[in-house]
C-alpha cells in the first residue's frame, strides 16, 4: 500500500515537472554610459570601458545611445577599424539621436562616434555579447537567438511547486 502511494507521488511529480512554465531571460535595455550618455568623455576611453565591464550583454538586448543629433552619431565598426577609429566602411551607422540598437548576434561588437576626433579621445565602446533570451529577434533578423543558459531561477521555479505538490499528495493519501 505504501509503495503504491509512493509510486503515485513520483508519477504526479514527474508529470507536474514537465508542465511547469520555465523562467526565461527577458531582453535588457542598456543605457550606454548610464546618465553620462553617449558623449565625449573627460577621462578618455575608461568611461565606456568601465561602464561595459559592469554589464552582461545578451542576444536580443538593446543598447540605448543617448546623444544629440548633429553633435554625435554611433557607428558599429569592425575590430580592425575600432583601434585606429576608422569609419570609412561601418557595419551600421545611426545619425539620429537617441538611437536604440538591438544585439542580434553573439560575439564582440565595436562602436565609435565618427564626429571629428571624438573616437580618438575616447567616445568608443567595445562589448561582448553572449547567449540570448528566447524572445524572438526583431523582424528582418536572420540570426536565430541562442538558447538561454540554465539559471537557478528556472530550477527554483520548477522544484518548489513540485515539492509542495508532493507534500500535499502525501498528506491526502
């Protein structure tokens, strides 16, 4: 009798664990430079290097570049163009501020301001994009999102209800 109750609890727990929703990471909006925005920094490139080091960038996250149209722009460039601040053939360029860019692929991304010597004096940003959320990418994107990395939140979401369900069933049988 006790063995059949235990077997029933195990079966119910297994079924319930497959039917529970799992938590997925939602895309994050990163305000580049926080309150400083996308401007020529006073301390050279450390402003954006420090800012980026405190962030985790995932596929489908967005970068919000807060700048005034006509005074700055934001261009994504290759690694080779980033160091010397070459803007002859950018991957993309936004001239109207503020600008929001969606991170559609993992890997390193390089951004510069192409106005005057802004890049040379520190208005440049490099980031590393990892993984992604399961939210679909924007229309027109050809790069599928990466599956989310397992998190303790999704494990917690699945384990806690199953534990309570098993305890409740054990009390009634």
